[in-house]
């Protein structure tokens, strides 16, 4: 009796016809998506509809009103809810066959360690935080997991494939930063002690000024809720502080000095009342004049004061200090920031800006276009197909730009650059027994005896733990130095003639036998040397925007890669196979590389091949 065959859904049948044997790998794959914002929403939709077997979503943020114009998985009722959880709920309806796991957490939390990253077949970065993006990049390299990096700003976008390799080629030799640091230390150590001395009189004067400043701020805080509260804030910020700056004559020898504002003088020309302030605040597309800014300032201070009065009363009874945080979608705080910033601009002779412009600047709103996010997310999945298929020689770094002759431009992947602090690093693991291992064990038993280092330094996230002029920490245990499991140590070779690339050691804590050494490398490693041949790094001669996307220089008009041009890439699968009959679906012009080809009926898989 034949075993029953699982009936494919209509969507699965279409995916299988399009992707061929790759669809089987996709259904079994386990992928991580970090970030559920503009790119993340589009990317999650693509991953679910493509049929990726298991998708984990990590995002720390909650949904704001300003997200709804481009993050289509969210609705108005989702405001203030976690993005990761809502994205899972919304995207799960598209394809219930896909397993979704949501994590409302920071990707830098200890639970997301190297072993956790190593459990995925592929990682997608859809973040707008540069520090978090670098962290994910570092973790993927340490866990040896391919990463698809992406970023957008306005009409520009970027998709980058990052895969760990062990082949280095890079620039000529250069001085190690740590060797320069040691020279500076010696210069400072040999300098005369009188170089850094200050007179007791100036110190006493500074302490007295700080005491007066603290007392002035205390008096303002105690007046909260009174009619004079806005006056005292205004006179302190725009009067007293500005007069103090004007008294520093040397600062204004070559530039225009600020002009202080006085409460009584400005209030004579200004209307008052909540209704007047509300009508002014609604005109958010044009800059306000001084009188309008003053009206909005006083009214916003009254509104914020009322909100703080009850928490302030609780504070007097022993509760925590009352604090208001700026939120770009909070009208009270936004009005206060807009009016204060504009009056500060008037004081220094700077052109005031509209409330709408100030909201973008203060809220750090990166210009985002839904179409750019959608295109970038689609390109991420197309590059993921190549990675899962094992066709890394066909993977591309892809750039979206309006300034060039083509909207979409691409380049082949480059080998790591030793000068790059991220990709020019060799990653390995270091197993330590936390109860016994000291920094000296690492220096003598591993780096000097086993790996042959001579002059080098050891650094972590905090700073330098060891170099030839800093050996105070050698006898200390790793736990005393703040080095624990899943943290990183970076070894920098200070050999000025032929240095090795940087070595990044991820720490694994394990109780080792007492008769063995308290520290060990799980496997032998060979650390490459920095070569003298310079190969251009992909990020060189490129611009980086506020969202971390790297935009290449504008493409010269008319210059396009022809099919017959020389290339370092291996022949594609289609080039190695006998020619098959293909039908032309669409042509954007006379050149061949714009054509989308569909395999003929003699191809059993019936896959659509888009040669990008």
C-alpha cells in the first residue's frame, strides 16, 4: 500500500514551481530577523509568503503613530504595543504553515548569545541602530552564520551579504593604534607635573559657581505649579545663562555674540491663553515668530507643570523622582521643545524652524519611503536564495539610488579588508575555567607559547586589559576584569613589520579538570598576516547615511556591465549548462542584461530565473 502523500496548498505549489528544489531547503530553514520596522515588516511578509519554515523576530521597540504610514503590519489599535509581538500576529495570518517566534527584547541581551545565533541558517538585519547592527554582525561572524544586512533612507537603499571567510587581502602595513597609544602614555608620564596643575583659587571659584547654579535650579523646581514657574524658567535659560555667556569676551571676538531675551519685554508683544497657543501650535508647517514661540512656550510649561504636580507630591512623600520623557508624538513635550529651540535660535541669530521640522530632528525621524523598503526587502530574500543554494559566487551587494543611470546597481562580494575593524578580524573561541583562569594564562600559555605573539595588546568593550606597558592585570582572574561568558576579547598584534590580523576570541565558560590548564583553544587556528597589496573595500569611496546604509558613488551615465565583459566570477549555472530555449518576457531596452528570462518547458523544475 502506497503511503499517503501530503497535499500541497495552492501557495506551496506555486512556490515549489518557482523555486524548484530550493523550496525544500526553505521549508526546513530556521532564520532570524532582527528589527520589525519599515524594512522588517516588508521582509517578514516576504519570508512568510515564501514559506520559510521557522522565523524568529527580535525587536525592542513599541509601535508609534508615525510608524503607521509605512509599517503595514500595524494598525491604530496597536499603538504602544511591542512591534515583534504584533508583527508575529499579523504576518501569521498570511501563512499559518510557517512557525513564528517573537522576542520583545534587546538583541544585545545575554540570552541571545553565540550558541543561540549558531542555531539559525540565516540572519536578516533590518535595524536602524548602528551599534546594534555592528553587534549582530559580530555575533554572526563569531557563530559562522550568513548575514543579510540592509538599510534605507529616502529613495536610497542597500542590501549586503556578509559571510565568514578565512581569506584576507588588504592594504599596506600601518602603525598599530596601540603602539601609538603607548607612545602617548610615555609622553604624558614624562611630562612635568606642573603642566596639569590648577590654582586653588580657580577651583574654589568654580565650586562656588556650581553651588549657585544648583540652588537656582532648586528654586525653579520648587516654584512648579505657581504663576511664576514659566517666568523663572524663561529668565534662567534665555536671560541669566545668556548673560553669563556674553561675559566671556574672548568667545565673541570673531563671531556674533548672543542677544538675551527678557520675559517682561517679550510678553508685552505676545498674546496669552490656551486657545491662542493651540491655534499657533496647529500651524506646524511654518516657522513661528518670537511672540508666537513665547506664547506656545508659556502654555506648554503650564501643561507640563500640571502633569508633574501629582508625581511631584508623591516624590515629597518618598516616591521616586518625577520625570517627563520627550516623545515626538506627545504634543505637550513637542510644543515645549519646538518653542524653546526656536527662541534659543533667535538668541544666537539662527533661522527658526517649523514645528514639523523640529519634530523630525528631535525625534530622529529618518526619511522612509514604503516603496524603497519593499524593494529592499525583496532584494534581501533574493540574495538569501543564493546563500541557501550555496551560490555565494553569484551573491551581490545591491544598492538602490536615484542619482545614477540605473535605479538598482550591484557589485560582487569582496574579500575581507584587514584594515576594517569588523570584517578584518579572525574569530575563534576561548574556553576558560572561571574559577581559576587568569589573564596571565591567556598571555603566556595561549598567545605567546601556542600562537607565537610577541608584542600585542588585549582589549575588550571597556578598554585595554594588557599591553607591554600595562601588565597590572596579569594576576587577576577574568571575572575580576569583567570578562565573562559570551563576551569578546580582541588581540591586536603590534608587530610593526608584519603584523597579524586582529584576533577576536569569544569567551566560553566551562569547568575544566584540575589537572589541566584553566584555559584552552578548542581548535588550532592559523592567523593570517596583513599583506601589502591594497584591495578596495566595498565601503571605500561610498557615503554612509543616517540609517547606516552605504550608498556607492554615482554611476557614470551609460556605463553598464555587458555580458561579455571580463569578470572574476565563476560561470553561472546557466552558462555551464547546454543552451535551452528561452522566451523573452520583457525588455527594458536594446541591451541584453535588462531581460528577464523564463526557462522553457524542457526544464523539469520550471523555475523563473532572474539574472541580477
